[in-house]
C-alpha cells in the first residue's frame, strides 16, 4: 500500500495536460481547500487539474463581500522594488491570467498599463525596473514633462519622476473568483458552503470539523482563509495576520468624457508620503480612488462596512490636487474591505508546525489578488509533492 507521501508525489508527477481530465480524480489524494478567495480558489483549481480529489469549503462563497477578494477590481503590476520574489510571481501570474482567458474565452485582465508618480524618492522605481527587466517585463521612465503632455488630466505638481509599466492593468476580482471555483468544479472538485471550526491539529490530521456539526475527511488540508486565519489558528497565526480597514471610493466622471476611462488613462499610483492609487473605468463602477496605508484593525465577520465623512473628505482632497477636473465629481459609492497583513507583508505559505498535512496560505497584505494563478500553481505543487516553500514565505521567519 502506498504511503500518503508516495500518493502525493505520484499525483504531483501527473503531467499538466493529462491532469486536466476529471477522470484522473479517482487516483489522486483527497485535499480539502478551506476558503475560496483568490488564494484558495486558484489552489483548488490547480489541485483538481493535477489529479487530486478536491473539496472546496467556504463560509460565504468565492469573492463574497466580506472576503479580501471581494469587490469589483484589483491592480496587477510587476513593480515590487527590490522584492524580486513578487516580480517573478507577478510575471508568471500575468502569463497565467492571459492563458486562462484564452482557454475560457472570458476577460478578467484589462491591460491599461500603470503610471507610477514619485515625489522625491524613486528608489522603488529604480529597483523595480531592474527586477522587471530580469523577468522580461517592460517598463519605461518618461520625463515628467512628457507624462504631463500625454496625460493632461493629471496635475503633476510635486512629482519629480514617473515610471510607466505597459503590462500592468486591472483584474475583475469577485467575478474571477466565482469563475475559478466554477472551473475547479468542472475539473472535478466538489464545493460546499460551510464554515470550518477553529482547532489545534496534532501530527497528521484526517478531518476538519464544521460549524454545522459535520466534518470533511481528507489526506491533506489547505487553509486559505484570508483575514480569518488568525481566528482559525490563534497560536500559530494569531496577530500575524492582522485585518485592517481599507476604504475605497468611486467617483462619477462627466457624461461622455473619456479622459478618465481605461484606454485613455492607465491605472495610476501616487507614491508620495502615502500611497494612493486608482483604476480608471473600473468596470463601469466609477473612477476608483483608494489609500493603500493600512487602516485601523477590523473584524472581517462583524465589522460595519460604511465609509466615514472624513474618509470621503480625504479622497476628495486628493482628487482636487491630482485630478483637478474631478474636484466636484459626485461620489457614486464607497466600500470597506480589509487587508490581511503579515508583519513583513510577505505572504504565508507553510505547513502547520504540528501537522505536516495541514497547509496555511495567506497574508496577502494588500497585494495578493493578482498572484492567484501563480500562487495556486505553487501551493498545489507543494501540497502534492510534499515540498518545502521558499524561506521568505515560511512561518519560521517570525521566530517563536
Ligand atoms: C481594498 C483592497 C484593495 C486591494 N488591492 C489589491 C490590488 O490592487 N492588487 C492585489 O494584487 N491585491 C490587492 N488586494 C489584496 C488582495 O485582494 C488579497 O490579498 C487577496 O484577495 C486575499 O485572498 P485570500 O484568498 O487570501 O483571502 P479571501 O479573499 O478573504 O478569502 C478567504 C475565504 O475564506 C473564507 N473563510 C474564512 N473563514 C472560513 C472558515 N472558517 N470556513 C470556511 N471558509 C472560511 C471566506 O469566506 C473567504 O471567501 C486588495 C485588498 C483590499 C481589501
């Protein structure tokens, strides 16, 4: 009889194309993926394609309004300063988003390009350009004067340099999460709405208990529960995944005015004392403006998601300065989501220290969404091959 380790390794060896056939399911290990956001959904899809018998469990559904993957859009970019691991991952993710779009005949990635605007310090740009070149991702450093001519709808006051990333753009967030789970099901995965209970695993785990009194048995478990990871694993994760409140606003542009649409204006990032970014067009939801600075602690289950007058005023003050012709634009809507920050904003991909078949995947820290396809590929490979993650992603980096 093969050991669990042999079964997992055999499943990992199944070639990608063959593994797409649901018929392979019967031979593969049983893996439960808890959490169907960007991280869990893509992991489940890759696992199912690679021959595992996958069950996806989510408390509220893929890309739900409480999840960090909820909402309409997310930025995809390769610029990460000197954090080369993420430029590499983003390059792979860009390739995989494009491949999946072709396979599915659906568009989730809108390539608008991204304009980065810097005040005094642009060391982030210098390091990003180098790292992107190493991964074959193009970048440009136009003079501010050229940028001013190209995008007259932006006030470049206080900006001393810019960077343009042609392959960057935005992704449709909640819609792609739902689609990925649908595709995982088409590849043989089962899906159910249920909530996993917090627990303390010991050695190898065989079942996860659910809040409804039921349970799911498996050979391996992937917990991709975003901002809820600390609640599920109070000892191992606890405050190491800190949910913070993040407000996003959508302003209305003038009727028939294409200056603030994708195609005319790229995704933009104002890299000053605070990092403020936005998405033009934004799937017809309005001109998106958000502050990337981590906000106060937030409870992802019971937190009220209303924006405050102060937050709206801050967003307006920014618009007045950087996009003066939108100074009086009507507010079409606001959303409160939460980041799930790790202490160093690196992702967390590791086994539970007390149970080798329990994987913890999260800590997206405000930049995880774009990586879904690449992270799912990585995690599914680790789970099926009993592999060892990159030390930068492991729990041991936090010490005891
Ligand atoms: C406002 C905002 C803007 C962002 N902008 C960007 C961006 O521009 N680019 C980018 O790449 N990233 C961005 N991010 C970050 C990115 O969205 C997240 O890092 C990523 O979506 C996290 O995905 P996840 O799957 O780890 O978590 P989630 O999407 O939160 O998924 C976790 C899932 O687990 C489920 N769950 C939780 N507990 C249980 C349980 N006990 N049992 C069963 N299911 C459970 C939840 O229902 C949820 O569906 C942004 C995030 C926010 C909030």
